[in-house]
């Protein structure tokens, strides 16, 4: 039972990144590669402040702000400097590797002996079940928040920006601002995913985000193929 819970836990921790990829790729049609760097950024910041015994929720706020700043930089490079979105993401991802290494100060930081968000609040005696409850509650709150955001006037403007920029500009919406804010939100969610995964795996690593975007998308396709082929016979 714990084996299946552990597998589900990893999926839940990565689901925050799934929301971010959904916003950048599905809503804005932007292949944002900077998520590889912001995922590591969330893990690196978490590792540093957890090792200094900071409050877990305070760390989460700092991680979200850092990820949003990195995403906003990607948006600024793309919209204001007129750089291709894919290249802008690669530039930010490359820069974040050096920034993450400077913040972490080493290639790997173990967190086994430090209290995390999953060990401070003991609701169940079984640590896996306890972690599952905490992560599940956080992702549920995140899901409700994103659902509300996308159904609001601002969210509708974001979705319209991805569908028809000419039309939404005619209505007085600044599409460049929408893209910057959208990429900031997407990368903030990705950094939050790195924050959760760092505490789940018990260490922060400088290479934890390399290829995470491609790995995640390939896993989605493999999972969908498995379900369609084995269970539905398609």
C-alpha cells in the first residue's frame, strides 16, 4: 500500500508543475523551457531555508515569488526584446543554473535530519499517509484557486490572449502584460512543485530540474497510451 501511495505522492507533487505547463503551453501556446530552471530554483531555495529551520509556509511564499520573478523575466525577454519564446526560455533556464548553484553553494544538499512541512504536522502515525494528506490538501487548494482564476475576468483575458491576440487587443487588453503575468504564474507553480518534491525526496540537487519538462510530458503520453491501449482497447 505504501508503494502505491509513494507513487501517487510523486504525481501530486508534480501536479503543480502540470498546472504551470497547462497555462504556458495550452493557454498561451508558449513552449516555456525555463520551467527546468524554476523547478530547480524552488528546490534549491527550499533546501537552503529548510536547513536553517525556517517556517515551511514562509518558504513556500518565497519559492512562489522567486518562480514568478523568473517567469516574468522570460516574459519580458519574449515580449519587450522580441526574442522567440523558446529561445527566451532557454536563456532564462541557462542563467538559472548558475543562480541555483550560487544559492545552493554545492551540488547536493541532504535534508534527512531537518524538519520539513511533512514532518512538523503529524496527523497520522504513518509518515507516508501523513505526507499524502498534507500534499493532497495543498494541491486541492491550488486546484480551486486556479479554477477560480481561469473563470474570472482576468482568466478569460488570459485565455483570449492565447486564442486570438488581435481580438483581445481590440478590446483594450495589453497582450504583452498578459503573457508576462501568465508566464510568471506558470513558473511560480513549477517552483512550488520543486518545493514539494525537495521535501518529499529529502534532498535538493542542482540537476533535479534538467529535462523535467520533457520527462513530464513523455510520462503523460505514455500514461494515456497505456490507458487507451490496455484498458479501453483503442
